[in-house]
C-alpha cells in the first residue's frame, strides 16, 4: 500500500491526507492542553518530532528482532527512553515558563497514540529510510496543526502572537481579549471548529 | 488528614479540575467510546478500577525508590526513571487485571474485556500517577508531606476520585451524543467536530465550579 508513495510523498502525506490531529484524531490530549500559546505548541511539536523520528528509526532497525507477541511493550520501552531524553534536555535548556506550561504533557508523550500508531502501523514493517521520513512527516503535520490551533487561541485569548501584541499600539481601539479561548472550554471549541473547517475545505481533495 | 481535605480532593478531581474537561487527559476514549451509553459506563468503570490500582502501586514505588533520598544513589531518579517505570507498571497492571478477571470473574471480563487493553495507552492513568507523585498539586503535596502512609491513602483516594470524574464526563458525553445522532448537523461537522463543540460547552459548564474551592 505504502509502496506506491514516492519518498517525498512519505513526508507530505502527514500534512493533510494523514494529518494526525484533524484526520486520524490521535494525540489529542497534548493538542488541547499545550496550545495556550504558540511558543508552547512549537516546543511540544519539536518534542514529538524528535521522539517520533528516533523511535521509528530504532523500531525499524530492530524490526526483525522484536517478537510479534511482545512488540507493544518493546515499542513502549523504546518510546519511553526517548521521551526521558527529551524531558531532561527540555528541563536543561528551555525557559522555566515553557516547562511549567508543558508540565506533565512531556512525560505523557509516551502514551501519545500518534507515536504508537506510527510504530505499529509503519515502522514495524517498513524500511529504515521510509520510517524516518514517515516520522518526520507525521511529526511535522502534528506540529503545524497544533501551532495553527495555538496561534488562533493565543491571538483571540491573550491578544498576542509569539508573545508580541498583534494589534498595533497606535490602533485607536484597545483589543479586549476573550480569555475563555486560552481556558479549557476554548480549546474544545477551537478544535471542533477547525476540524469542521478542515473537513469542509481540505479532506475531499485528498481522498 | 481531615475530612475537609478528603472532600476537597474529591470535589477538585471530579468537578473543578475534571480530568477530561479541565485537564485534557483521556480524550481518546472520551471521543472514541462515547457513542453508546453502556460502552461509556463500562469504560468508565474499567478506568476507575485501574486508576485506583495504578495510583496505589506507583505511589508505593515512588516513595520507596524514586523519591529523593529513598535510595542511596546520588542521581535524580525522579526525572530519569519516572516515565519508563510508570508506563511499565501500568502496562503490567492492565495485563494482570485482564488475566485475573478472565480467570475469576468471567462475567465482568466479558463486559469490560475489549476496553481493558486500550487502557494502557490512556493518558489519564499515567496522568494520575504523575499528579500523585512528581507533579502533585498543593492539596495533595501538603498531605503527602505528613507521612508515607498518609500519602499512599491520599494518592489512592485521588485515583478513585479522578476515575469517578472521568466516568461522569463519559456518561454525560454519551447522553449528548445519543441525541446528536438525530440532530440536523451540517455535513462537515458530523461526528467528531460537533462532539468537540459539545465538549467545549460542557467544559464551560464545569468551569463554573472553579470558584467553589
């Protein structure tokens, strides 16, 4: 099935056709939890890309040695190791406010079904190169989706983008932020509306 | 530990910081298994049970191994070992529960059977383990500091409460979705998008509990 894809398609299929958030609805917990600001979403996206590429690489490399009956525990241990590395690196190099915003959702990448899905559905029975490209593509698609969601929520909820106000200060009217958008209800509403728009405008041309 | 603390922890886990609607944990079953009321109830019961067990076991391991100064090893075990340790404990626990139920309580196994394997990758379980130990909110941390036994009790109680909150959200959502089937929804919004918008409105309602604590 996947053999008909060119290598370039292996990356781009994750953007729309097999978009992790809007089409497959995987990895929803971090999607909603960390999209209160664009910075947090990009940091989360980088973490997911790193874990996905590395775990796809290792799983694909060892796919002939992992017995089928215990493959899921093996995947989980491999993913958990990379999540721990990302966790430690983030704690060391990212500013504390981003770490506070990401909170328990960095260790929770280990139960992100988007990553386990790629391990099970792709890396376990595909070649090394393709698995790495697939992890990169699906990870990038995930990052783009959550960044879009975060940009909308941050712009409406705090009136800023990447922490800079998007309404110029010379503008005569002050922007009054709808703070519900950066609270829990706004996350569900924004994702529901974006998913509907995605179905309306993008899904048909890909299938 | 007073009765007020116990009630505060429960009320907080069920209403104020509901695991699904405020903390965004366990969204996959919340969207995936709420098309029918009885399935939602089965999943809720299974998750509550595993949450209680996982809270108990992970707190025990945290106190005996991971916590700073628990072992004579000069390393930050909390940061290095928590992720692999918790996920392995939860995966093993789910497997054991499945085997036990199949052998001893076949009726319950038939009712919960298909949901049990899904629970391993339910982030609400791992979430409750983390929120009991390394990332505990103030009300849990303050009790846990008074002693290991107290901490163990409060962690287990928090696990049960979080499970009840999860079950409540599942039941409410399945009730709404059973009615949505008959509703006239624009085609692109059928299924998941409208479910998320409903969840948003539910979350807004639960948001009203914030001022109560």
